[in-house]
C-alpha cells in the first residue's frame, strides 16, 4: 500500500518505515517499548512549611543541573569533549547531602541531553540533518531567561517515593529522603510500576508527574513502587466490527472522517481552537507590551507583568491541550461505536518546515494529535496507521485528477469533469483512503460537531 507509514495504535512499527520518517525533526511516534507507559499528572497541595521545603529542594536540584551543565559546557568549548565520569563524581558528592541518591537522576538526565547533543552534532557535520534543523545547541540551563531565576523542579528516583491513596481523587505522595508527606488531588487512571517522579512548579502551582508502566509489577526490593489506579491494562474494549476509517486533520475542520462501509462522514470543527488561541494571543501581547514599557522606563513593577505574561502563555497552552484531548476522546469513542477496527490518518509531512505559518506552527499540533489519538484508540483495541498525505488536498477524489483551482472556496472542492461538489477536507480524507488501497463512498450525510469546554456538541442545522 503506497504512502503508508505502518504504525500501530501505540506507534509500533508494523512494516518497513520510509526513510523520510526516520530523519531527526520528524514526529516522534511512540515505539513498542513505550506502548504500555502512561504518565499521571497530580496537583500537589503542600502546607506552608512543605511549600518552603519543596522550594529549597527544587532550588538545589536546579543548582545541580546548572552547575553541572556549565562545567561541561566549559569543557566542550575548550576541548570539544566532555569528561562525564569526573563531572558526575564531583557534583554527585557535592549535592548528595541535600538531594540524596536523587542527585543521580539529575546527572543521568543531563548525561542523556549531552549524548543527544553529540549525536546530533555528529550528524550535522556529516550533513545528515534536514536543512531546516540548523546547528544543534548544547543542553540549556534551568532558568528564566528574563528574570534569571532558576526553574523549580525535582527528580525523585522510583524507589524513593510512594503514593498513599485516600479515595479516587486524592491521597498523599511520600518523599522518603526529605520526610515529606504531601497531599495531592487528581485521579490515578492506571495501575502499574512507577518510574522516576518529576515535580514541577507551573503557574505558581506544584504538579507531580508519575510515569507508570501499566500492568507491570515492581521489583521485590521496592514493594511500594506499585501505583494502584483504576485500570491494570490499557485496552478495555474490543472493536465492535472490522470497518475502516480515514482521517484528514486540519484547522478549520480538526478531523474530517470518511468510512469504507457507509456514506456518512464526520466533521469536527476547529473554530473554537482558533478563537481560543487568538484570544490568549492578544492577552499575551498586551502583557508583554506593558512589561517591556515598564522595564524600559525603569519601573520595578515590570516583574509583576512578566509573571502575568508567563501565566497567560501557560493558560493558552493548557486550554488548547484541553480542547484537543476532548475532541480526541470523543472521536475515539465514536469510531468504536461505529465498529471501526483500523484507522488511517494523514500526516502533513514537512508542511511546517516547507510552508510554515502561524497556523501550522503554533496552533496545529500535528505529532501530538496523532500520538494522543493513538493512545486513546489503544484503549478500544483500534489500530492506528499514519499515511503521508502529500498531495491529497489537491487531487480530486471523484475522478482522480489534479484540477487546477479545484478548491474554489475554503471548504469546497469541485470536480471539473463531473461537476460534483464535495467538502474539501472530506475530499482529502477520501484520497487518503485511496492511497492505502480502499475505495470509500461519496459522503451523502455529514455529521458536524464543535468542540466546547464541556465536551463535543453536535451542530444543529439551521436555514439560511
């Protein structure tokens, strides 16, 4: 089947992968080793004394990262290499009293960052990186570039903490090395072996990210390293049928879906995502302007507006993430109800690099959408395949000819030979189906939906 990039619902490669998808800078679709891994995000609710202690620990963690990274950066600039062993030994023992064995987790993460940098730098010198990638940069520092303050985050080894559940929505995280027992809020969906805990300060609130290998048992030496959630396995349903779905992802229509067994099509509108993005863009621009004016005129209050500016950026990202995840969950449940067992989704390879703009760079999260959709489809036993969609928007799905100016309006495609009109995104979805060897009916009935804060709602047809 030409053009098919054969990934399973978790991103597992099930066939030969075209070279274009193995280059750096292409989407990091999840591989088999990660198919059973999920991360739970919990809101921490520390008391006043716990808050102060968390800040001291996080500050020490950031100091370790920055000092270690600076020492290695100096070595690299002087000699072109890094002495990993000596720097590890020096900084581990320097911070062991404050961070315990968790200092090793920070050092290991820095090792991985430098290893990645050296590998990319080698490929850059050999001319193997894509032209848009640019020269790789060494790992950065954990600090706010404007204020110069350290970014607060903590890494905890998987056997140095455990969770105590009170009920389905709250409990305690116990950090052994610092004698902390901090209350959290948030449901734990998955059960399994816990990984390295990451605690971060986001928008002046503490969050804990708990990686879980779903269904796996902890080592005998760490019996408390098992997180008890709602599910012990990812897949909870079997497909109801053997039908196929073909999806074109876009912005005005986030998902345009056609099927091989019915002339019904689905459109999930992306207008609310655009409006949300532009609303927060205006807010961010306003706060940035006020901050810069105050700073340039010597007013100390600019720091207050910098904090508001950062909060607006954070809120914009969280809101867009909420809309995307809401639409993906709705689509997956709908496909399962319709008896779908396999989905083919178009990936607009290199579009943001070859024809980048604000839409396909800042608003349209291609790889994240596909990875998130794959995660949710896996719960329903539905297989996900990624298809290179290049040219599917220009080609006519009625007569299989590339009509010049066939797309007469933003959402309409007209076949010049037959005169048949079809939604432009559904036309692309039909071409995706043809690219992988399927013929689908011309849609006669279109079910339209819009994403809202409280879920995906049907759009009621109105006259005029």
